[in-house]
């Protein structure tokens, strides 16, 4: 529903809002967003569904030319939807040998069910896509169109229009520009997904940490058993994850605020910034959450395997976050492409988008300075200095960006642009992730500075330091060079373990601060009151 309504509002004009908005808002006009096809998902410009203009009747004819063009995975289509925003190639009749001119992919409002009887309309075939790994409360359906006629006014014409006599007009000069503008208006979904994924991560981390504090196994001879969160191995699993959850919270909150500002101002530079940041954060956060859900399940042992404790349903329902609203690997490539574009513009005297400010201001400095991880001292004060941490992250991104640009330039001479991109693809994905991690750290540091409460600020600083140093340690190969860095490596590793222990001591307070009541976590082993956890669990089993 959000994408259906959003497409009408963002891709249509006043006539569409006047006709449909009230019905969408009061749920009289439930609809769906029909973009993906059986043969095409990420490559939207490769969609095959056709919308051919008929000048005799002033209508578009929507047609599915083959099975590969069947609209697939369309949420709200199988049972409830009465309308669909159908993405199709706009074909105009011509008087040359081709017969038609392809104006690129556009969006059309197509009624699919009768508003009163709810019966499927003529020329439309609807089937359910079947049982899924998760989210089975969503009625994903498949749509086939056989010469379905719709009025010319049903073209969502904000970026391109067709007149009564079949003439095409647009304020944008090319198919690629129109396509980019069309997809750009749908960025809100990615913003929401990144933020929602953090919500899922908060629930999983809360359940796992509360249970790990409750659960006791083994201990010193003739002494009480200890909490499993007292074991260093358990802290290693969960404490960096808890720190990352806080980091993602502040980063996605920043993105939501930027998105809101963008919708009000329509500032061109801000639009580009939000597009790239939403793609990167959505990809990075949802991938991290997907991996973390399995770790949380394992951290809770056998009881984590019980369906009532929710890790299975959370994992299955969240799994699709990695591929819908943009496949994560494709989205990271968009971030890398944008970085390379910014890199090129820097050396042509252009301006950088807001998110890339650190590259504009100090890229030359980062590329000329010694490696901050290997060239400086290893004291705790230094390693916990936010400037050192940001320097290290930004040095890594700058190095990766420069080397990626050089490799692409080299390989494009023999392989062409597509072949060169594919040859460097893993490098480019690492570059994108490095940049997103830099942004996440920057937003975490800013949030700590603006926190008014001293004790909360100290707790957040612990989590932030753990997030930063854990990332450096996990990617230490990027920083490794010929210098003698054994002492620095040992210092970072030792401090990361110490910070995990320190964060463990305030872990309960950190997860309680998420303010998730029991009716939201809905897992007996993750209840706020540890006294009730086991009794709730045994009651569920029938005792």
C-alpha cells in the first residue's frame, strides 16, 4: 500500500491526487506496486510489459508480451488490491518502418478488480505467488495483462506526458534522465527499510542479551554458576553487535531527518545525497541484521530454536529485506558509482555532495599522510580518540577509492567499461561499505557530542569506541603495510576485548534503553523481568 499510494502522489500530477488520494487514504482504493517481472527485478529498464498508445480511442493498451513479463512478487495483488501502478514501456505509434517509438519505462494506474464486486476485471489474470520463506501475511501475487485498455489520463505524467494526438513531452531530455527521476521519487521505501531493519535488530539483540544475562552455566569450583554473558566468547558475539545497533540507530535516524528535509526543500544536492545514503544504509544495515539474527539464535542455544522465542520468524520475515527495494549488492554498486563520480568531479573542480564532504575537505591529506593505524602510538587514549577513529575510517575509504579508480581506468582499456566494472566488482563493494561505515561512525560521534546527560554520554562513548575499533580490527588487512605494526595490532585487539567487557557491564541498561515492552519483544526468554522468563516459558509448554 505505501508504494501504491506513494507512486500516485510522487509520480502523478494534481489530477491523479484529486481523483485517488482520498480513496487511498481511507483504504477504499487498496492498490499495489507492479514493477518486478518474472525475468527482471533489479534491471528495471529491461522490463517488457508494454503500454501502447491508441490514438483512435485515446487509450493505452497494457499487454504482457510473454511469460517472462508477468508481474511477479506484487504485494497486495493476490487478494486485496483493486488498482495497480504498472511499470511498462511506453510505446507510441510512428509512421516509419519501426511502427512504434519506445519512450522508456513509465508508470500507469491500472484497475485490476471491480470496486463493488471485487471480481478480477476482464483481460487480467491474477495468481498467488505461493508460500514464502517469511512474511506470509503479505499476499504477493502475479499479474498478466491481455490487451487491457486504460484512459490516457492514467499515465502518471509528472516526468513525461502524451497529448491527445500522440505527441510525447517531457521536461527531462532523455530516457535515462526520466528513468532516474522516476525511481528517485521512490527512495522513501529504502529509507524506511533501513530504519525498520534496525528495529528488528534491536528486538533480536534485546532477547539475546536478556537471556544471556539470565542463563547460568558452569563456574569456578564449589562456587555458583556464572551468567553466560560473563564468558569472553559470548561478549565477543554480542557486545560489538549491541554497539553496532546503537550506531545504526543514529545513522538511520539521521537519514530519516535528511529525507524529511529533502521532501520539503527539493534541494538537488540533498536529493542526490539522500539517494546514495539510503541505498548504502539500506544495504549495509539489512545485511548486518540478517547475519546477526543467526548469531543471536545461536547465542541462546537450544531455547533460541524454540519458535515462541521468535528468532526463526524474525529471521525469515527479515530475510527479504536484503533483496526487495533494491538488491543489496546492486545498491552498494550505486554507492560506489556515486563515489567514483564525486572523485572524478573533485579533480575537475566540481563540488561534493554533503555526505562526501570529508573527501572534498581532506582527501588529499588522507592520501598523502601515513596510515593512521600503523604510524601512530598504541595508547588507549589515542585509540579511543574520535579523531583517530574517523581518520582511520576515512583513510581506508580514500585509499580504496583511489585504487578503484586506477584499476577501472587500467582495465577499461582492454575490457571496456562493463568488463572493467565486473573485474573490480568486489573492490567496489568493499569501497561502498567502507564509505557507509565512515558515515555511520561520524553520526554516532555527533550523537554523543549532543547528548546532554553525562552518564548516558559515557555509556554511548563506550559503545562507539567498541564499534570503531571492532571495525578496524575486522578489516585490519586493509591497514596492514610494511611497517612494524605488531604492537598496534595487539593494542587494538586487547582494547576491543576490554571494551566488550565494559559494555557487558552496562548491557542490560543499554538494551532497556531501547524501551521495547514485552508485548513487542514477545519472547519468554527475553522478558524484562528475569524472574518471570522461565515460568512464562514453561507455561507455554503446558506446565
